C-alpha cells in the first residue's frame, strides 16, 4: 500500500462543483493505507447548494474516512501542537482560501488546520479550483508556489473561452502529488 502508516488531513472548501471529484480520491487514499482526517470550511459545513446538501457531504466524508469531520477552529488547532498529520491536502481549494493562506488569515477550520500543520514544517498539498486563478488570485498562487512546504496538484484552464481566468486542478493527480510532497518533490508538470 502506497500510503501505509500515513496520516493525512483532507480539507474541503466551497468550490461545490468540484467536491464530488475529490470523494474518489479520498477513497483511494484510504484504500492505499492512509488514515484520513476530514476537515471542512464553514461554507462546506453549512451551505446547501444545487450541487448537494451540506449534511450529505459531511455524512459521506465521515463514511469514507471513519472519522468525525473537523469543522471549527477549536477542533483544528490541535493539529499543530499534537503534530499528528504527515500531510494536509486542501481540495478543492477556492480562490478565497488561496487568498487567506497567502496572506496569513486564519478564520475557519481549513485555514487553521493549514497554519497549525505548517508550524511542524510538513507538506500542504493544494488543488486549486477558482474562477479567478489567472485574475485576482494569480498573485496568491504565485506566492504560495514559492513558499516552503506548499505543493500544487497539476492545474490548468478548465474553460479558456467562457471562463478565461478559471483554473482547476486535475483531481486525479492528488495522490501522485501527495506522494511527491511527502518526499519534498513538486510533481511535474504543474501547469497542464
């Protein structure tokens, strides 16, 4: 098993149209031996959308991982001092979350989990999903790509004609990116 003995945090943020694409990756991560700790932003925890109900997302996460979802700053804070994660994945990672991470804003369970995890000098894997990745969030992506312990799932434009600034990670590349990040290597090519 590729991730036997690995403890991975898996944080979901509010790019609701991509959440269904990360569930199979969480399942594969568990099947490959990882112990997965689910984390969600406030919007994922509380918001029902045309893509699904918040309660259903939480239920599915808990079923896939066998763990209670971490949904508050208070629940996420011990990730730092207890240093129990080997890697933390943020997928999908919205532009809002990218901006917060790039600027040190800690205001929900996901941003707190990243802050707490980074204090232990361990890898954070980002799978972007934002309509403004080549717009307002380009600077935040650039900043994080040039920051120690951040690793990006390969990403590219999902619809260059209708949404020319939109960037989305190749969610099926999450596991290879985790494997590389655990060795201190950014999987390449990162721009696809």
